[in-house]
């Protein structure tokens, strides 16, 4: 069972150590909490010491009152001639004086302890404030360093040569697309012009052939209304599928 507990503590200890290495804020927060715990402990100890000092001071004041009362009582008894009673009161007074001296010794020691505890408390209070401020500064510095590291890593992942190469590829693609568009436009225009020119040529040839046929009829080389000569260009078929006669 003991070995199991040690193994568990060791595991979580290594786990927390790894977490702290990756997150320094945890270490800083732990340091602040430690100083705060010390401050609370010193505050309690100082309060107890001051309370003890106050209690001894009250005891000393009470003993002082008793001494004054016993002294006054002894004088009164002596003035009345009651010596035995006066002696008894004086003995009580002496016991009170001894108790007062003991209280004063302890009170002096308690005052010194209170002063030391107060100084320790103030010192710890100052230390706690310094640690809190240092924690804030270190956290800010760590966050700034983390941001700079992230930015540097991002810049490192960006290759200027790759960017230039990609930009050149994009420019080349745009230029090629532009040239292709111009070429397509030129091809489209040339084909249209060619078709128009071919149609005009066919029309002119047909007109010339008809005029030649009329001339041949007039010269008697071709019978009127007869079939065309072998040189005549056949006309395209009509939609009905019939042949020209």
C-alpha cells in the first residue's frame, strides 16, 4: 500500500512538474500562495503575541491597583494602632509586589516578542506585495514572449521564395489566360470572316453560272430549258428532298 501511494505521488509529481514547465504561471501563482500563507501565519502569531501582551498589561495594572490599596490599608491600620493587622496587610502587599515584578518581566518579554512579530509581519507583508508585483510583471513578460515566439514561428513557416514562386505562377496563369482569350477572339473573328467570304464567293459563282447559261442559250450552244451542262454546279437539295429539273 505504501509503495502504491509513493508511486501515485511520484506520478502526479512528475505530471505537475511537466505542467509547471509548460506553464510558468503555475509556479508564479504557487509562489504567491506560499507567501500569502506565510503572511496569514505571521498575522495569527502576531495577534496572539499582542493579545498576551495586552493581558499581562491588564494584570500589571490590576496588581498596581492592589498595591496602592494595600499600602493605603496598611497605613490606616498602623495609624489606628492595629499593628498585627497592618503587618498582615503589608505581607499581602509584598506578595502583590513580587507578583507585579514577575508580571512586568513577562510583560517586557511579551512586548519584545510583539515588536518582533510585528516587524516580521510587516516584512512578510512587504515581501508578499513584492511577489505579487513580480508575478504580474513576469506574467506580462511571459505573455509577451509567448506572443513573440508565436509570431516568429508563423514568420518562419512562411517561405518568401515559395511566395514569390506562387506569385509568379499566378502572374503567368493570368497572362496565359489573357493570351488565350485574345487568341480565341481572333480565331472566332477569322472563322466568321472566312464563312462570310465563302458565302459571298458562292453567290458570285452562281450568278456567273446563270449568266453563262443564258449566253449559251442565245448562242445556240445550249437548248433553252434543257438540262445543265456537266460544268454546271449542282444546287443544294431543297427541304422536300426533290431534285431540280
